[in-house]
C-alpha cells in the first residue's frame, strides 16, 4: 500500500555524488579523444603491446595466426604508422577473451576506446581502494584537506600508472581484478565471495604478477571451506581459457609454437633480471630460479601460517604477497608495478590515522606520505638500467613490514562486517 504524505525529497548528497561521477566520466571521455585528435601515430606508434593487441585481434577475427609477427606486421601496413618493428604477442591465449573485439574497431577508434578503458579502470579502482582502506584512518574526517592532498600527491607521483598509460598497457585491467578481490574477499556472504573469485580470475591476464596470492587463496579456501570463492576463481579462469577456442580451435597450438626465447633474455626489474644483468647469463635456469624459490616459500608460508583475524593484518599479508610476487616473478616491467597501487593507498591511509596525524605534518602533509612521494620521484629520475628498478617493490615490502613493526600499541582494527555478523549471531 502506498504511503500518503508529502513527497520524499531526494538526498542532496546522492545528487552530489552522481554529478561528481558524471563529471569524471565526461573528463575521461574528453581525455580519451586526444589520441584521435593527434592521429593514430601520436599514441600507438611506439614500443609496447598496444599495437600488438589491435593487430593480433584483427588477425584472430580474420582466421589468421595471432602469434605470427609476419601476419601482424602485414596488418599494420594497412594503417598509417611509423612503427618500424613488427610487434609480437607474448600473452597466453586467454588474453583474447578480453581483446578479441579490438579488431572490430578502426585503429583510431581503438586507441580512443582503449585509453578510456584504462583511465576508467584506474579511477574506479583507486576510488574503491581508498574507500576500502578508510578503516585505517579513524578520525581523519577532521583532516579532510590533508587526506585529499596526501592521496592526490601520491597518485600524481605514482610512476607505474603513468608508464602504463603512456604505453597503453594491460596492467590497469589486472589492477581491477586485484582491487576487486581486496574489497570483496573480507565479506562472508556468498555473493561477495563469488565476486572476489571472479575478480581474481580477471587478474590472471598477468598471473605472474600475483602468483603468490593465488597460492595463498587456494590454501586458505580449502582450510576455511570457502568453496564459493575457489569455485568462482576456477570457473572464471576456465571460461577465459575456453572462449578463445570458439574463435580459433588451434590458438593454443599457435601459442606453444611461438618462439618466446626472447623473453629469457629480457633484463626486467626482478631478482631474475638483476642476476642476469650481473652475471651476463641468458640461461633459463636463472630466469625461473627465483620463481621456483618463491613457489616453495609461498606454499610453505600459506600452509603454516593461518589467515589473520583482523582486516588490517589480512590486507597487509595480501599486499606483501603481491610485493614478493613482483620481486620473484620470471619477468615484470615497471608498468606492471601498477599492482602496487593498493599497497601505496594502504600506506597513505596509515599515515592519515586521525589519532596520530597532528604531530606528523610536514608542509601540511604526513611525513609517511612524503616518503612514498619521494620514492615515486626517484623512479622518474632512474637511469637506463631497468633491472635495478627492482628496488621499488622491495621498498614497498619494507615499508609495509616496518609500518606494522613500529605501529605502536593501538588496539587491532577489526573488520566491521565480520564484527557485525558475530554480534548478530550472538544475539
């Protein structure tokens, strides 16, 4: 029965939020049109995977081998590009579950749509992560201006995103999966667990970046009987692997036949890259040795260390696993360090704890935030030795550990969702 009475007035705050998001989307759309204004060559004709994404998806739709550099080079001659080298695709076939439709678009349209996609992914994941980590900054409402400045300065100096944006990389999509998993995994309802599992499946477009997280998730899912999360992860990943077969039943054979030997000679910012740089070796043993050690250590850690009870400790554990995954991955690039964004926002939130912030301001900003900003500026000024930028994930791992080791005697911050569920059960 409809209630009588005066018409309900809409909450002005909801309209404010809607207007803000509409403005953000409009701004992203305008920025995304810049490549088309500059021409296709202005954004796409440069080293990176962007050319390979478009050309390989066009090859797949045309019934050609998307892993053949000669085929991709021939497709690229149909557009006005000055890129001199035929690109190659090193990603496994389930990548085409995401990018197969690129080939339906023209070159300039593709550049615009893809830039809009990765900008939107970054804005949405950043917003979700900041909102998720607000439990770390109780009392920060009285320091709203400081919080805005701290987050904005960190984001503007976060080198990995600017590098990923410059090259049109895939890592912002991986970041969507990582942040989605962080946000939903702490909720015990089945729907959230399924979303967390599907989000983690999305991150598998670059599984080496968080491979230790997958190990921990599988072990903890079995230990705590979270079959909804594990099932969603397995089902989502299985669907990603199966869909490319509908377009090309032989795509996995093409991938296995593709010569990926060049990858073993890359000097990437990982421990493996540093070893190869210092020793001059190109042996695949050194390429995978840190990863094998990481696998053994990760399995041992997951089996012997139960999941922490508080939200802060669970998040810190996950973020540390991401750091060590990057350090011991067979290869990763500086734009792949974008998956460190949640770790950075976690640490920024730690510096904005309203109970401590008053005595730690330097130039109107928390000292801890300025340390993160300084690290970002150092990344901008680093030299040409790419492999030695491995210090960046090591830096985040050290700060995450130190922030826990010297966090003081504050009571543990628990997960509000789990606390309310325990209370309802007790009542």
